[in-house]
């Protein structure tokens, strides 16, 4: 059931009333991040109601020991957990020595706003205490894009009806725990704490993984806009507070400007932490909140200039896509090659904050088209740098000879997921990584990455597929047994079509590139053979196996079978599921789900998305019409793929429905789980549903193609693409479509199959 507590606005996320049952959901939706740190939209002041406290430093994790009822050989020793870092945003408020608790007052007015254009979060609360005091709180904050260790808060308390003594106490606190923990371990060790006149710092270190983290704050206080130095300091184990106290008459206020955040050992050596962040804090306080906000606005202007998708006459659709683009840019900037993209970003702890196949399958196209090639290359290098770990992962499962199985879940290249059917069977993730390498080469037109790095990954993956398949004497084909496809509502199946086809494609693509390199650059090819101990007979073996992989097919329905036994199920479509039993993963037993025909997300259709030029439109239609009615879309990754494919079939109305579902998945809380955090990686799918769906963008034969379609609800839409160093804009209205060269040299482009001849900054119909 959809939630509608977020108001519609093209550039803002707005919540204009207080509902204690929505606090955790709003904490997710209003989250902030800057690529290096992030936090949920927790209140600065104390709140005793239901809340999910969460602040996170990028790349800092704890190897939480695996906890399972029955250990199986090959299980990873740990599950990497993104850590709830020390709280730097906290500000306690006292009135007449009573601690303010928003859960124990009468709230008269409440307005929370996230301005996506500027990255600015604001909250206004007017309340009455049990003692009859009427006051207002105004809180504003952002996480700086121009300085990744910096967050800024402006916080004020104003009295309305009677005089009162007000204390405002900004603090940093290391006494925190993760909500998601296997053993309730202590994750942090407090190493030291220091406090100066207006700067305080906590040095903590993670147990086991030994990351150093500096959490800091700097403060400036004001009474009725006049600066004040009349404040005191409080320090206890793991907590440092400043205390500013003032007697206020009606209509008077106190205010604190607070800067703070994190610096981890991934950014600076521990020996430099204090000097580094103290310099940031003091310089930032000297500039003041408003000047820092101007810098922030400038940074976001630059992002939106390239990344914005404009939709006319459909506010919900417009708000949805901008929210998705905003969160993607908050989560990953591409500056640090050690980082990647977790499914929840910095908005929650589910999935451990780790990297999944989502990055290559969904996020990669967004970043290469809206950022630049270097950002996309960083994502590829993340996997290349973990290749040896992928080989080690495969060895643990019995594979040899340099076969590589990239992890389903990872932070450092090691597999750290401990559900058997996912860890050992959902091996299709290898194909997504290979496909990203292919997509990079096709998009950029550059062959050097594959020749120097990508080929190592492709060879490792092909070696894995070659060993993972087995020859069936009955079928006289190579089969793949005991796998889980993208549809995780089927486990341990034989011959998942998508996995089989992806394995076939991976080996074929690897062979093709090796043959091409041997022809074009024989010296490079020889170096590759020597480096990887690769022989010609091994490559020939891959070619033979790829050409003889079994692909299950049902002649009666003219469809590819999701797996060998799919038609043995009770094929009742999703329409028969009572609404009160949706989502089924929250109401049905796992056994019942596994026996049902219901599909969590695109599976066969995921193959049609990746390899669409391998199949006819008629094949797509047959498979789409067969499988979609059994799909419950209970993975956040599902609606976007269906939107793109529906648009390919020119079913714009159906594509639009899927688009709304993917774009507003979190804003409307379709799956009743937004309180756990946002679905960051699926947000890239929302971008795909417009750019590849309604925009019809494709890369073919060193050219970029657009075949746009306009949903009925839209008057127009437009977006920009960075293609091979040139910025081009597609604008689509009810009367025509235009391609505009915004910046750079003319590129080869087609609009509705007609080649566009660009003159610099000229419009082309």
C-alpha cells in the first residue's frame, strides 16, 4: 500500500505534519550524503520515540562474524557491516533544566523540507511543553560537496509566550551501536578525546578491521544574532558537549552554528586527523554557515546542469526522478577508487553497506553518462583491483586455474554473504561485471582498458563459467545445475536461462576480444597470454562450450524457460494474490514462495534487457507477455527493467506505470520498507527507465541513437548525456524531438533512425 505523507513538489521533498509512525521512514527519505559520509535525518535534539539513529563514514566496516544455525563448508567467515559511526549532529536542548523530548510535547506545527536543488535540509517545529512553554526550533543542515569531511548545521530555539532559561548543548558521542549486528559486538574502541575552546574531537578505532575515525565538531553561539563566548564544556567517556545557557524573554532566541563530520584512515593518516579537521572546522566557522551554503549551492548547480531530467506537467514524475538523481549523487561521486555503491547508500544498515551486482547492472550506465569516463573507469577498477580476491573466492569453492567468482556481497573483494542460495548459487553477478566492461568499451570507443585490465577480469570469469557448466549426455549440451537467477524466489534450480545465456555470452565476448587483440596488437596479446598463463587451446575450449550451452525453451508458448521446472508450477497470475498478502515476502513462508510461480524481479527479461540486440521484437513480446503477469516486482530492481522493455515494445502507458513505481518506490513506500533505508542502486534504474525507456537511447556502431516516446501525462521531457566527451541534449515534446550539441565536438548521433548532422550548439529536428 502506498504512503502519501510526502507532498508533491518538482524540486523539494516536503513533510508538513508530524506523525510518530512515520519518523523512521522520513529519516530515510530526508537522508543526506556527500559520497564520503552520510546520515539519516535524525532529529538533532533528543527523541525518545521510535527512531533509527544512523550516521556512516564511507568504506569503514566491521567484519561481523557469520552467524548461521548450520555451518556449511565454504561459508564466509564474516558479513561486512557498514558501521553506525559516532554521532556528530546531536544538539540537546533544555528549558528550565528540563530536557526537551519531541516525543513528550504537543507539536503545533511541523515542516520538514529537503531542497534537492541545493542539498539543504530544513526543519521547523513549533511546540508546547507540558509546563506550557511555547517555543520554536529551526534547524538547517547540509553535507558539503566541496569538502568531503565537512557537515554544517544552523540550529536555533525561539521562545514565544513566557520567559525561560534555555540551554543548547551541541555534542559528539561515540557511545553508539549498530541496529544490525549478529552478536551485539562492540564495533568501536575509544582511543582518545580532546576539546578546545570551540573545537572537539573523538578518535575511535574499529575492532578487527582497525579503521581510524576522527569525529569532530566546531561551534559558534549567538543570542539574538549577537555572538557569545559565554559557554562551558562537558566531557565524559566518549562524549563531548558544549553548553550555552541564556535567559530568554518572549520572542528572543539562541542559535548555534555547528560544523562537524568524519575523517577516516581512508582519507588521511591518523597522525594528520586532528590537524586536518581542526583546520577545516576553524576555517568553516570563520566563513559562516551562509557563505558555506553558497559554495554548496554552486556545487549542486554544477551537478544539476548535467544530470537533471526535466519533465513538464507531471509533478509526481518530476519529483520522483529528481529524488533518485539527487540520492545517487549524494551516495557516489567517483573521487575515491576504494569506494563503491551500496544498495542503501548512507541511509541504513541493511545489506551491510556493501557492493552488489547492482553497481554494474544498474548504476554503471548512469555514472558514465552523467559524469565522465574516469568515474566509470573507477567502478571498473574496483573489480579489477579485487580480481585476486575473486580467484581466491573461487578456489574456496573448488575452482582452479585462475577461475574467478566475484563476490555477491563485498567491501574489500572477499565474499561476505552467508545465505547459501545467494552466496554460492547466484553466480550471474559475474556476467554483470563482464557486461559493464563491454558497455564501457562500446560507450567510449576505447579499447585500451580491455587490453590492459579488463581482459584479466574477462579471462577469470570465462574460466569460471567453463568449469561451472557440465556436459549432459542426455541433452548433448552443456548445462548449469544448482543456481539461483536474478529471481530470488527460485533457489537451487537447474538451467536458469538467464545465467546460462550470460555464461555463453561472457565466453564468446572474451574469445572475440582476445582474437581481435591478437590481430591488431600481437605484442599485447602475447603479454596477456604470458601474464595470465593463457593458451590458444583454452580459448578454443571456451568457444566450443559457449556454442553448445543448453538454453531451455518452450515451443508451445514460444518462450525461453526461466528454468527447467518452471512450467511444473501452479501457473496462477499475480492478480489472484489478495492485496492484504502483498508483498508476499512479508506474509508468506519461504517454502510457499519457492513453490509458487511468482517472480521477484526480471529474470529472463533481464537477459532481454542486457542482450536486446540478440533477439527479435517478437521474441521480446512473447517472453514479456508470458513472464510479467507472474512478476510481483518485490525487488526494487524490477520495475525499471520492465519500464525499459515495455517502452521497447512501444507500450508507453505500461512503461509509464512501471516508471512511477520505480521513481516513487521510496517516496510512496510501495513495499512498506523505506524505514530500513532507501533503495539507492535501484534509483539508477529509474534513470534508465527514462533515458533508455522513453528516450530510447542506445549505443550502436560507434554512434548514439535515440528513439523517443512521450507519455500521455507529460507535455515534454529533456535530459543531457555525456557521450565521448561531448554533451548532447534530447528534448521531446508533443510536436517534435530535438537533439542539441551543448558542448564539445560533433559526435555520430541518430534520432528516429535519421543521422543528425551537428553544428556546434545547433538544434536538429
